[in-house]
C-alpha cells in the first residue's frame, strides 16, 4: 500500500512567522504475518519540501533522516504499533549509508560531527522510537482509538501529540462514528484543552514579549476514513493547534491518503 503524506506547519512566535510544507509517499508493505503479529516494511519517498533547505547543517541532518528508511516495524493483529523490528541490523546498515553520504559533503568540515551527533540519537532503540513518533505522520498513522461510550463517565481517549523541540502534549478527547451506516465510515476525534505546565515552562524563556499565559487554547481534530467494504483505511487527517493570546501560534496539518 502506498500513501501520500502532506504535512503543513505554521509557526508564529516573537513576531517571526514561518510556514513549511512537505509532501512525500510512504510504501507500507507486509513483510511477515502471524496469527498475533505483523511485520511491515516502511519506505519513504520524499517529493518536495517548501522552502528548500539552504543551511548546510540542516541539509545534512535532513539527508541523514532520509537514511532512516526503509525500516521494519512490528504491530499486533489490530495494527497497533509494538516496536521497531531488528533495530541493531537496521543501525548497521544506516552507518554504512551514512559514511557514503558524508563523502558528498566534503565542503562542510563539520559533516562527520553532525553524523556522530545523529548516530547518538538513533543508536538507542527506545529513544529512536520516541523520536519517530515526533514525526506527525507516524503519530497519526498508528492512532487507532476505540470508539468511546459517551454514557460512561471515563476521561475519554488520549492522543499524545509530539512537537519537536517542545515536547509531548497529551490531548484528551472523544472518538465517535459520524456515519455508521455508510460504506465509508468516518471515525472522528476531538480534543479541546489547555497546555500542560511543562510546555509553558519550556516556552517562557523563549518569548520576548509580555503575554497572558492563561489566554490559551489547544485543539486537535482527527479523522479516519474507513472503507467498510474493502475493510481498510482510505484516508486519515489531523489538525493540531495551540494559540496563546494571539502572540504564539503553532499549527500542524497532516493528510494521509491511500493512492491508487
């Protein structure tokens, strides 16, 4: 199965405004199947990123990240993520490819240092897995929540949204089926809340203006479109944003669409 991924990020902070749009394809192929588990190979084909990265340091980090693929993952039979599969073998192959890549950056004298820095991030399996889930599409791709019973007094479903360089925001909300009798079922998740204290503490030293921290909103809306005849996900989308007094705005939008 090949999915097209479109990620859009908008950042407004200290008067600085930036928009980033990335589009790529993910090949999600079944490698091995047992009664209880599935092994998949994930491959990534980048199509374009806007704007194009011109900084040598950031460009080499971007290239090193592309070497993360192909990668094998293990899920249970319901599609819930279990672990990165054969991490040690994957790491050895990554090192070989990274050495070849560094040779093409001979004009950048810090290239080997960047490679070693990146290697130290990915060499630990648990840390590497956590970092993969900071990628928006991983976060959305493996989000397969149960349908909440609105008659039960529980807290609902938690969808932890990860933001690079900031941290994790656990979004508490509800999942519902919007059209249960249709061929294409839409499973919707909505969360409205406030930022957690640790996120505010991370942001405060970086904000140059006086703002009212209590005036804030965190919203997350996600949808999964499921073909009830073919029994597979056709499309997933998510829109995450937090706003603080109109001085800080962070928005991520992700669309995952099955091709073909």
